[in-house]
C-alpha cells in the first residue's frame, strides 16, 4: 500500500529503535486490512450466507455510496480539516437527483453535482479565505444543506420518485461483467484519487498544508486554491453519492445521511490517515469503508442485534482506533 | 463585559486585554460590538417584535419563550465551558437522549432516584470524553463525535420508542411553578448563577481559561491540566443530562430517538454568538445566555411570521458563520495592528 508523507517530525522519529518504529507504522497503516481479513474469514465460517455471491455483491454496492463520500473526506483530512456537511449534502444530492429525473437523466446527474459543488465552493472559500475553523463552517453547512433539502421536499413531506421509464435508474442498478456500475465507479474514482495524490502537484501540496500550513504558505504553495479545491471535491463527491443512492432506490429520501459524516471520518481514520493531517493513503480509506460495511453486515446476520448496534459499534471502533493511533504516535516519538 | 481573558503568553496572569488601560472609557468601535453586539441585537429584536408581532408582550407568550429556551441555556453553558478550554463537545444531544432513555427505567425509585440516575448518565459520558481527551489527547471533536453516535445508539437500544412519563415529581418540574416562575426557568437561573460564580470567583475558572489560552504554558506553569479538562467535560455532560431531564419533564415523555437532535449546533451557536471565541481562553457566561435567547427569538420571529422551519434553519446556519466571521475578523485586524 502506498503512502506519501511530508517530512514531519512525527514521521521521522529520533531515538526510537527502527524495528519497533517500522512495526508501529505497519500496524498504523495495515491494521484495518488485517482486521478486515480476519473478520471476513470468521464470518464466512460462522454464517453460511456471508460468503455467498449475492451477499458479497450487496456489501460491495452498499459500501460504494460511503466509499465515494469517504474519498472526498480523505483529502479534506489530509489538509488537516474536516467536513461535517457530507451527510446532509449526500441527502440533498439524492433529493435533487430524484426531483431532476423527471426532466431527464442529464438533469438528474448534473443538477445535484452543481448544487453540491457550489456548497463545497462556498465552504471552501469561507475556510480558506476567511480563516474560519473547518468544523464550524461545515457544521453550519450541515444545517444549511438539511434546511435546503427540507425546503425542496415540502418540509420533508414529499418523497420524489424517479420515473419508471427513466434511463437514470440504470446508473446504479445496471451492471457490467456482473458487477454493478457504482462499484466500477468507486474503482475509477479511487484510482484517480491515488493518481492525484502521487502523480500531480496537488497531492504533495495537500499533504504539505496538513503537515504545516504556515510552512506550505511560505514555500509559495497555492494554499488557498488547494483548500478550496479540496472542499469542492468533497461536496461534489457527496453529491455524487446522493445521485447514486437516488438512482439505486429510485427515489429521493429526505431522511438519509444522518451520521454519515461520522462513518466517513471513521473509514478515513481506520484506513490509517492521521486526523491531524499531513499523512495517509487513499486505498486505506477503501479498506476502512469495507471494514465498516462488513461489520454492519455481520451485525445484520446476528439476528438478535438491531441496527442501533451499528452506531454503538462504529462509535466504539472510532474511539478505539484514535486512542490506539495516539498511543502508537506517542511511542514512536519518544 | 469580558468576564475573563488571558493572553496566550502568560496563562495565570491577571486579565490583560489590549486596551485594558482605557477600559473605563466608552468607545463605540469594533471591539465594543464584538463584546456587546449580542445584547444590542437582542434588544433590537425584542423592540421589532413588540412592533410587528401581535400578542408578543403577553405574560403567556413570554413564559412560553423562557420555558422553551431554559434547557438550551443549560446545555449552552456547559458548551461554553468546554469551548473556553479550546475544545468542543458534540455529544450533548446524545447525552440528553441517553438521560431520557434511562429515566423511565428507574422511575420505580421515585423522582429523586430517576433524576440522579439520569444525571449519572451525563457524568459517565463526560468522564469518558474527558479522560480520552485529556489523558490520551485525542482531538475533542473526534472523541465527542464518537460518543455522539455511540451514545445515541445506546439510547435507542435501551430506550426504544416513546414512553409517556406519569410521575408527579416530573409533572411538577415540567409544568409547575413557584411564585409564578416555572421550575424549569428557575433551574436555568440557578445554573447561570453557579456557572458565573465558578468562572469569576474560583481557581477552577481561572485554570479553565488559562488552559484555553495556552494549554502548554498552563502545563509548564504546573496547573492540573488533565484534571481540569476532565472536570470540564464532566460538567458539560451533567448540564446536558440536566437539560434532558428538563425536556423529559416538560414533554411528560421520553423520546430518545428525537430528543436533542442537532442541539449541539444550537448550543455552539449560542456560545459563539455570545462572544466566546472558539479558540478558547475566554468564557462569557452572560453573553452565552443572551446568545441562546437571541437564537430562540430569531427562530420564534421567523416562525411567527409564517416562515417555515427549513428556511429558519438556513438563516441559523448563516448566522453561525457570520458570528464566527465577525470574531475572527476582529482578532485578525487586532493582531495586524499589534
């Protein structure tokens, strides 16, 4: 798995034994993958239906929506920021897509992307130019997008349906080589994300901003432009996930996306990206998303647990992972 | 009206705001608006409502407004303490839900028993958040985000659907009053006084803002940083739980799924609009109360004039950003002048 890091003090430990440092960094980066593999092995022995092709396909499809959102969140966290608005923007994208589908598939895709991209742009400009804390701006964005969504859907009373003959339904319901389009889209998006991180000047700039923003500014890197671009991308991707879910469920449900921001953040953190910014991987996030989805699936398989347990388990996992991260970071620094 | 300010360089130093020398003189500049803008806005909005909203100035209407805002004030004051340390507590809504979920289970022990167990829920979550933040040094936003989602899940698991509460104690707390003042409002007033005294007259208050001003310097100066931080999150948890108790008492019902949704945002807004900087180092108790009243009045004004909830929500979002922008703007200009 590939990792890019800026020359930050936490990543060039002095005084610690190199072997131990390597071990710690490996746990940090590959821990989620190990847990994912172990959990899959356990679940396929424990539950007959787990490894069936229909269940695997359903996990993949379910994971694809979160994967799209979490990709944007990954880059935002690289810059040392956070985007709490993604859940609301995701729901807004879904409602706009379902509403727009009556005017054709192109409107259903482009309208949500335009609106969600615009929300990302405004948030990015306020954060990068105005110097406001990302969490408060995106928390306000969460409220605003939810308000706009309620406004469009008659205070949440109307659920727009995608017309039965609309080609828009194929976007998430169709498949190629037996694998649904959303999964292909996720593969393409993550490859593009990895290319952006490693093969363009955007990647190192994002990480440099997360490592130390003042230094990045002094080095003459385009800090404002890069940050704005990152929040636009996060808004666009959250909107795209909304488009996909509207196509998949053939409707725009106003109440989805509550708590999705936490799932996205969890996935990013589980994937080994440091919350402080400045280091991490794109594919780690994908592993994090899959891990969360498999956990949700396993909880569903255990009949006695209801879906609220997913919230409890994701909260506990997030807390456990950040505590572990802090502990590992501390042990390499000393 | 700045209750206590500390410059980052000297954590335990006496209040030393730029321009402290001419504090006695009255000057109508940006700093004055930053410190007192919330009171001015509140007065303006009250006057506007007196003119345009029918039946605004009746005792019944006033009573309703105060009863509605009381739980918000209680949560916001806990949030103000946390923000004063430079942290944030996103778990308050979930703590309210958790309290609402446990109360029906312990009604058998009577009003006091159920009340205490409800408050203990706040102590436990606060202790968890505080320990993880102060000892393990996880960022407050992540620690409390995890508790927000996990706590709401636990509340749903143990609470389930809406339960009506038929307990004379809770009925009295929710709808009773002494000498014409509702109990709910009295509780909020007591909390305001206690927090204000805590911040202006105790060592704890002094430590709290010192940590918010510069945690590292506070640590080097020998302050018990971890203990104070943990206590602050416990206080925030207890106040959120108390707000949950008030709401359960007022609704005569416990609804863990919906109680306290998005309260964290309302509380943060009240604190920020009240003039407490998000960067910490200062806690404005009365400003926070005014901020909560202002936000309540804004939503009331919009809804009273047939503007829908969704639009009111968008207006609230814009106000949050504008309030924080005004703060950051003033501070940046001041820094560039220095």
